[in-house]
């Protein structure tokens, strides 16, 4: 059987996809996108009425640099549509900073929201809110090129950018925010600001409030500011975080959100400073300082340190969210999660660690605003499958499952087992275990069959992780032999 996720990953997610243009009774491009973004159980709904001939025609129309996507085989391999099982999907409405959000999905302050037209299209697509690109009083002059990526096939594993803040005049940006709030009153509009002095922070915050926004975000975290005393320079200094937060908090009545930098050893220190300065919520994280070496990304043959985002940073972002959410003194502070969110499952992980909303940037830059459809559908169906009616129920539910390394169970073991029906005899498990594990897998070169050597296996599960077909499974947890 075709591996649906591998084949769907080859799809280029074309704009105005030719495969769907030739398919009168369905939308194969939408079905494939559902698979790509974690909704494989829903994909069949978009091709339920398609004939095999139509799917073959769609495959013939496929644009690809290599070979066409095997559309017919792929979409006939997905599970039957689950719509009948979940006729009434729950609402994703949730409150953040006292503001009602129709769902938890926001655009992060970045290149994805730099003018009225962009944000309006995002709102029309279904995004609940925006953290508008950071507004400052300094002249912003950008470089070219300003982006680079670490790629896995056609997709980004990680994304590096040297972009700074909004290039628009200050008055223009606040007028954009004013118009957005007037035209989309049910959406949540947050002004992200960055000052260099106390006076600038206060003036920008007052201008934001006068524009009618719902909240103001203090950007203490941009990693590539060319001027000192701005961005992550502030976020690494707990004293400055406390000072600027308190100044802004005293001069406006709207909620104040502090945005944290990951370019620090202990995020709790500036986070606590923001809390004691009066912050209503914390956004975390901004991009991670990084270097990529691609000559094509050089600026006049020169390189620099800049921000890294995308899927690769999600585990780091989750760690910072967990550290703040588990700090009891900060239990009343709202959290907005950022970092590597592409699918609804990514968003769910942030929510389960304490976030009431999440912000997305890199995935939108790569795939467009359209991903909101799968973010919403996937999370709704997950809640329905668990019988959960309110999204708030999921906020922080995984926090009790985290303990110190010293408190982990070290008296039991979970052995791997090989599913012979799925094993194709590639030997990846054998190679990895021999050279990177505990030499606990033997391999018959004639039959091409691996075998787990129980007396040597320590239950590390490296073999399960490297298996390309999912042929290595888990057994029940048992006590270790003495």
C-alpha cells in the first residue's frame, strides 16, 4: 500500500492547482493538503464523489519537478470520511487577555502581516487575530536577500530571516490597525511595538490604544536589530523588561503582552520581570539566533547572525512555555505560544502546556493563510473525538505529567517488537542499533530479517524511530529484570 504521508509530502501545494481544475466532482488538491496538515482522516470528504477516471485525469494534470503525485492511489488509500461520526463540531472560542477569540489561531508579528490587505485576507480566511508587525520610530532599512532555509525536499525544516520591523511610517501602521478593528470588530487586533527609550515605549503604546486595538505587545525579543538597546538586548535584561513593562502598563488601559526572547539561558527571569511589571500575558518565543552558510543568502558576500524559526524550533519553544506555565506565581498570566506551529497537532501541544492562543508565522510564509482550514478542522475533530466541548478544557492539561528527570520511572522497561507484515527488510534498525545503540538487533542477510536480542536490548527505541515503515512497535511496560 502507498505510504500516504510520504506521497502527500511530495505535493507542491500548487496555487490554483491544475489537478483540481480538471476534477469536476471533487477537489484532490484540498484532500492532499488535509493529509499534509494532519487531517488524513478527513481527506476523503473532498474526493468522495470523484470517479477513478477523474482522479487519473487529475494525476495527469499534476505539475511536478520530478514525477506526478500518485493521486488516484493516494486518495483511494485514505480512510473513509469521518463526518458522520462528528456531526456537531465544538466551537474553538476561547478568551485571551479578557478578549473573546473565535479560535486560538493568530498571525505572529512578522512578514505575514505588514499591511491592511494582507491582514484582511487572513481574517476573511478564518484567522482569529493578528499580532501586527512590530512598529517602531526608527528608520528600518532591510537587506537583500533577507531569508534562507534549511530544507527537507521541497519543505522547510527551519527558516532563517534577517528581517527587522515594519518599514511603514508610524502613523500609517496605526491607521491600518484602526481600520482593521473598525472593519473586523470580532477579530482580535494586537499592536506589537518596540521603543528604544522609555518615552518611545510610552508614546507608541498610547498611539496603539488611541487606534482602538485590543492589546499591545512589547517586543523584547527581535534578534537582529542593528541598533543597541532594542529587541533581544532588552529581553535578556530582566531589569529593563520590568521597567518598560511597568511604564507601558501605567500609561494604557488595554492589556499589555510581553514577548520573550529564547536567546537566554533562563527565560523565567525576564518573564517574572514582565509579570511584576504588570504584564497581562506573555508571548513566547521569538526566533533563535542562528547562522546558515548558504552563499546564495549572503548580502554582498557577507553573512551575519539572525533569527531561526520553523519546525526545528518547536521543541525549544515548548520547553520555554512549560517553564513559564509551571511557575506557580505566574499562574494568572496568559500565554501565547509561538515556534514551529504547522499543524493542529503542533498547536495542541502548546495549548496542553498552558497557552490560550498560538501564533503562526513560518508555516504561513511557506504555505499561505489557507492552512487555517486544517488548523481549525483538525482541532475541532480532536475535541469531538474526546467529547470536549470547550477549548479551555485542554489548556494546561499535560502539565501534571511533567516531572524532574530524577523522578522518572527507572524500574520498568518497554521493549520494541517487529511487525513482520510491515517489515520490508531494509536493515535500518540493525545499522542504527549496531553503530548508535546497544548492538541489540541481529540481521539475517539472506532472508533480510532483523531480530531483537532481548538480553541486550535496553528499550531505548532508536530502532523504532529510524524504521521507515513503522514496522517496529511497542510492547507493554514491564519491570526490569534484576
